[in-house]
């Protein structure tokens, strides 16, 4: 299969998986909140967020295995790929054992760390233990997920993710309708995560035979080579968890566990918008690795600018709708009691998502070509700045201060770091990067933003169906603006598509 066709399949399947991953939780969240209540739902979110910190013990090895296997596959060096896989499995096996011990300790102290009602302490402890063990079970299998990424089988990973999302949702509905609560929900979550991990293992063995190896203690040269790459990724992983996953914990620690629900509703919507960039951006890593291995720097530059345009172009209608009409949407989705507070938090957090998505292409390419040392350094700076600012602002302006800490720190760091980074590492000037990658797309978005704001002030939908109908009616304004500004690129792409189809059509005559 050609690389272009494989890339197209990967993007499409990632998009479908992303759509399922957004739509299913979208409809499921109000159901879960109504059945659990704000306090128990807050405990659930807190347990998942706390257990999520154990993902940092990945130490960046998933990205490392993707990088090493994709590079080895391009160079035809199967032995190097096998050494990398064996070393990573050995290392992750040790980490998983440590993680089990940490999971037990975490469950014991969970009730003492947060302000949880006395009668809910034991269910909360069991929940966080099972969530943590689920993370541990994915640690070893994550090696095989990294291999599937390296060989460009995102379609398989997307299929596993979609199945996991759908089966999880069905189970949650049946569990809550049957009157069960937090503990049974956590058991189901563990089962689903464990089975997904097994699926990645099985598919990797079938699609990439070099995975069929004995796990042995690696030689120090291989381990040092992997650690040299993964340590930088590890720093970034820590930073990402501090930036995106500490907010709920800060809210619970300094305010109240029941308020976590209000913050997590807004945070989940902001994260949904970021899933678009994640779905497409992960496909850039093996492509960038291949281009780097072949010395094709011009194509890397094109991938950077075109990818940034695509990321922002896809995000802007969603981001602007959430930022300008978020209160209306949340009121219809979760209930009017969440509209004002969660809607305001969402508006603040969408600032951070704008910068995250805008620079996500550069970040993914940096991983692919092993130029993420500076990314790790500045991510650590951003994480410290973020957490410090959130801790200061939560004491002064309360709940909204946590969100402002995230958005202000992200805006400052991203504007300072990324334009300079792409010039140094990829040879793309800040002016070109900001105008070609960012400026044109933002310009396309202005008419859509104005119309969306006017519609929100003058029209008051009474259902989500009416709300989405209004968004769809305003979307052509954005598409017309895109055609006006990017008409040359669109026409050129259409001509290339025609040229690619011509031999096929001639052959059928």
C-alpha cells in the first residue's frame, strides 16, 4: 500500500475514533452525573485524574519505541528494532511492578488527601486502586501500541479505541441503571482497559513479526540509546500531566470535591477540542521520522506549515463555538445549573487550547526527528509556571483562578518558545510560521466568530438539536472564507487529485 494511501486511511480512522471518543462521552456524561450526583461524580473524576499521574512512569518509552522501530523499519534494520522492543519490555516490566506497589499506597492515603465524605472513603479507595491497576496493565502492552504506531497501523489502534469506548459506554449504562455505584463502575473500567491492552499485544504480534521475541535484560548500549530519547519525552509527559491534569486536584484540595464536577465538565469539553489535533498529529511522528532518515528537509518544512494550517483550520469552528457559545451549550447539555460556572471556565480554557493545537504539529514533528530536548525544557518551565500561578490565583479569585493559571501560562510560554524553536530546528522563520501556519486560518475565522456571537445573543435554542442546527447554518461562512484565502491551494489539490485519477479512468475505458 502506498504511503499516501496509508496516511489517508490512518487520518480517516483516527477521525472516526475521535468522533466516537467525543460523541459517546458527550451523551454519556449527563447520564452519569444524574445517576451518581455531583459529589460522587467528582470523586470518580478525582480518582481517574489521580491514577492518571501514574502514566508518568511510562518515562517516555512509548514515544521512544515508536521512534526507534519506525527509524529501523525505514533503514531495514530488524535487529535494531528487536533490541529496542526487548529493552523497553524489560524496563517497563520492572516499572509495572513498582506501579502496583504505588497503587496500593495511593488507595490507602486517598481518603486522607482529599475532602471526601466519610461514608464514601472506602468506595473511593477501591476506585482509585482499580483505576491505578488499570494504568499499570497498559504499561507493558503500551510497548506494542508504540510498535503499531511505528508501522503506521493507526487504523488498528483506532479500531481498538472505538471498540473500547463503545463497550465501556454500554457497560456504564447497564451498571448505573441496575443501581450499582462507584465500585462496580471501577471494576468495569479495569476490565475494559485490560482487554484493550491485550488487543494491542495480539495485533502487534500478527502485524509485525519481529515483536515475537524473548524478554531479556538489554545491553547497556541499547538501554542508553533508548533512555537518551525517552528521558526528554518523560519530562514532557510530566509537564503535560501537571498542565492538564492538576486542575481537578487543585480544585478538590483547595475548594471542595463537589465543585470538581463543574470544573471537569468545562475541562472535558476543552480536551475534546484538543482530540482533533491528537487524532491527526500522531500520524505525523512516523512520517517525520521517515523524512528525517531520508534527509528530506524541504518536505519536513512543508509538513510543518501545512500540518499547522490543518490543525488550526479544523479546530477553529469548534473552538470558537465553545468559546463564544459555551454557556448556552453547557446549559442544554448538562443542565442550567452548570451553565454559568462551567461555561465561564470553558471560555478561559479555550485560550490554552488554541495555543496547544496551533503548535501541536511542530511538537509531533519534533518527536519524530528527535529534536525535543528544548521542548522538554520549556514544557517543564510551563508546568512550574502553570501550577504556581493556579495555586496563587485559586486563593485570590477561586475556581476561575485555576483556569486562568492554565491559560495565561500557556499563552506566554507558547508565544515565546515555539516561533524561535521552528526557526532553529526546522529553518522556518517566525514570520512565515505565524502567518502561513496561524495567521491565515485566524483570518478565515473572523466572519464565523462575528456571526456566531450575534446568533448566540439573538437566538435562544431550546434543545441541542436546535443548537447544532444553528452551528451548521453558520459553518458555510467559515468554509467560504477558507476558499477565499486558500483558493490556490484548494485548486492545486483538486488538480493533483484529478491527475492521480486519470490513469485509473483511462485503464477502465
